[in-house]
C-alpha cells in the first residue's frame, strides 16, 4: 500500500508540474498575452489604421450611393429631359406644342397623300418623333458646350482655392463670369446650396442636369472631399488634367472616325440619289414602284432594309468613350 501511495503522490506531483508549465503553451495563453502586449505597444499605429480604414469605408460607401443614384436616374422623366435640353418650358407646354405639330403635319399630309393612314403616320412622326429628336439634339449640343468650358472652370476653382478663397466663392465667380451653359449650371449649384443642401450634394445634382461623365467626376470629387477631407486643390487639379486628356481623346477618335462616317453617308444616300436621277431622266420607268401594288411592297421592303443598314453602319462608326 505504501508503494502505491508513493507512486500516486509522485505521479500527481509530476502531473501538476507538467500542467503548470505546459498548459499555457498548449492552451495559447502565452500567445494571447503576447498579442495583447503587442497591441498595447502599437496602440497609436492601430488607431491610425482604424482611421484610415474608416475613411476608406466612407469613400466606398459614397461611391456605392452614387452608383445606385445613377442607376435609378437612367430613364429621367420628360420634365428632366426638357431641363437637360436647356429649355424653360413646362411639361404641359411641351405636350401641347408636340400635339399641335402632329395635327399640323396630319392636315398638311392628308391632301397631299390622299390616304388617311399615311397622313396619320406623318402626324404621329411629327408629333412624337420630331419633338423627342429635338430634345436629344439640344441636349447633346448643350452637353458639348458644357464639356468645352468645364476644364477651364475647374482651373479657375483650383486657382481660387490656392489663393485662399473658399470653394463656394470660387463657384460664385464661375456663376457670374463663365459663359452659358456653365454659368447657369453653377448658379444652380449655389442656389441648391443656399436652401440648406450640403455643397457636396449640390455638386452631385449637377449630373442630373448634365448627364455626362465629366460632370459626375466633378460632383464625386467635391462630395468625397466634403465628407472625408483631403487636399481639394490637388484633387481638382488632377481632375482638370483628366478632363483635358478625355477631351483630346474624343477629338482624336472623332478625327479617326470621320472617314468611316463620310463613307456611311455616301452609301446611305446613294440609293435615294440614284432613284431621283432615274425619276428625272425616265419617270415612266420608276413610277411603277408607287403606282403598282407589287412596286409599293418592293419599295417598303427596300426602305426597311435601308433602315437596318443605316442602323448597322451607325453602330459600327459610333464609339463609346
């Protein structure tokens, strides 16, 4: 019995000593203590990393919010498209003028064609297609003028900030001295900020009135600087360089694609020109196309194929940049 008791006591002692020295290693307590000590020693660095991470998360959140807003604004309503074209008309006035144009085209086409369906087609095209095309034309022309003056406006803002002026005063300088449509758009930013909306949000609304990538870049830069801080003059200076490089790239692409556009115009206009020349020289020969039923069907099929060909050529020569 004494032998068993001594063996039990020795085994218990050895087990206790082993538990005391090996348990912290096996359980990870020493590693935890080392990590806690390292974290305590590197506390300032950890805070800096946390601040940088939070700032990065704030910028990422801002960009996601802007992307969601742009995704929702892909199909603006009619009132927004009218304002994007630079017109001060109301929605009701635009609809009334479009309806009046359609009725006028119907009344003019009815005695000429002598067919009710053809006159209705002319009236529908004049009342619906022509006003929409006019809005798109005015919108593109206004956007082109805006893009021509935006790099210079950004340079004025950069010089004003470097001279010690606040951002709002630099925007007021552009709103009072810049040409149209730059002046009215920056005046809209100032008026939006005056009613209580933050300046970053007011600059973001510029994209809703001028839906181009360059206006979006300007709004994002100002909005992120207002939320996360940073050197605004340096950011806007880099933006100005980007805008000028994009402008050069657009001019280069336009110059390189002019040959293809001229060829497409010649190919598209050639059948119409040939038909007119044949009508002037031999009217009896070509009149069968609109006097006979089979000729009208052939003429309609040719018009459809010509339209498809024009769309294909337009897709080939228009570049997204």
